């Protein structure tokens, strides 16, 4: 199943719409099964995904919905994964990709395109999955073209 990757900010108008469950957690954080998306308008398209466990401990990840940022990203799900999430069609799927930021080098941000978190917008159930067309993508995709970023930095320095 192909899933749609458009960003829909209306999902955040309802305070209850930004929470979902991850019964299996995510890789490395299996016990963190409650998730909440947090955002600041001036940080978009980046969102904070807060994961919590049963002891109310939490961790935060920077994520993004790829639509508009990565226009050629078209993740496809295995049929079993779509069935397990009870996805009736691709429009029900919210796609979240985890972003890795280097504190001293933010222009070298990487995004995981192979293992997105897929959330059923209707049931608020999510899972981190390996997409079926994983061979087309990278788990360390550069978010910013380093040549363009270096050129912009050089131009700013000479201005």
C-alpha cells in the first residue's frame, strides 16, 4: 500500500488528535508505548515526538512529516503491516520520519527514510516499520544538500 505523505496541520487543532499509541515502541525504546506530537509554529516542519512509558519516563525525538520537504519520498507498506494497523487506504496513514541532528552541524541533519513511524489517523495506532520499497531510500538521508548548504554559508560569509 502506498501512503500519502502530505502534512496536515489541522491534525493539531484538536489537542487530543496529537496523541497515539505505539504498542511495540520504537527500535531501542520498546517500553515507550505512548506518543504525543508537540510543535512550535516557528519550528515547522520539525515536530517533537514525546514517547512515554508506564513509569511516566519520557524521551523526545525530532520528527517530520515528509510531504513538502521530501517530495519524491513515496513509502510503500507491506500488506501485513497495513493490515496490522487497520489502514483502509493510504490517506489514513500519517508518516513520521525520525531526524538526527548534529549539535555543532545542524546543516548535516539526517532523516531515516527506511524505518518511518506509521500512524493510523483514525485509530491512533502506530508502529515503526521497514517500508517495502526500502532499497530506494537510506536510513541516513541528508536533509539538506551539503553542496547547496556550503555554498549558502560561503555566500553569507562574503556578503
